[in-house]
């Protein structure tokens, strides 16, 4: 089974831990993965994100950056750094609501998995092997093109209360002339950045 696990370095946080991310479509075992998460199984300590709620790579990376930054500065509001990634996607301070909207559910068919290496025993290879053994889905590159095929613009706009913005035309998620998608992305990133600001 080929792996599309990507290791990401956050340039604005030079002391940050490594971040591993993988995107899957046609996931068949979301209920099992969610159950492992709810049971607190340490082997499944990941940020399991419903990829239909992710507009772009920048959208996901902004939440990852916020979670890692809060972790490095002892400002986590949720249980751990992985739950903080899911919480960081939310435009509100309601942790439970953020998991309902952005986290894995039993009906999730496209899944973004994020693993942040907070201990030295976690490596790219160990994460790749574990995901290959436990995620029943098709691994695809974690890029804007793949995300555009699974993202649900209507659900994203509803979650961020952006119903008045125009919808991005389908099939143009990567196009530089797509002003609608860019405007939506900037609004989503702004909502994440401003959450909790006083």
C-alpha cells in the first residue's frame, strides 16, 4: 500500500515538533477509528479531521500552526495537541461543537490525519506504518487539488457563517483566477485567527 504521508516543518516556529499529515478518501472504517479515539487509545492519538470540512492546505496548516504554537506556549484549551488541532479549526470557543463539525464521525469518508511528534519515538516511518495498518482508505496527496475533490463548500460556509460569500465554482479550486474560493479561504483563515480574540 502506497503512503502519501507528508512531513511538514513550520517555518515560523523553528523549535516546533515535526508534523505528519496524510489525506485519505473512500475511508471505510471511520466508526472504528472514531471509537479508538473516544476510548483514549494512545496508539490512535491523532487529529482525525473530516476532510470535507477543509477548504485548502492553507486552511489545515493554519489550524495546525495555531495548535502547535499554543502547545509550545502552554496555552492548550483541549485535552492534547491533537485535539487542539481540531479545536483550532473552529471559529468559536465551543470545544464539543468543534469536534462535531470538524472531527471524524461515523459517516466520514474523506479523512485528514495529523500526527504531531511530541516524543522522539514518533517518526515518519512509525506513523506511516501505523496508518497503513489502520486506515482503510485510499491515500491521496495532501494538496489543494485533492482537497477540492472532497471539500463541501456549503458545509464549510455554514460552519464559518459565511453564507453571503459566493461559492467557488467546482473544479477550479487550484485556479489562480478563482476569486470566490480565495475570498472564502481568506474569510475562513480570518475566522480561525480571530477566535478568542478580545
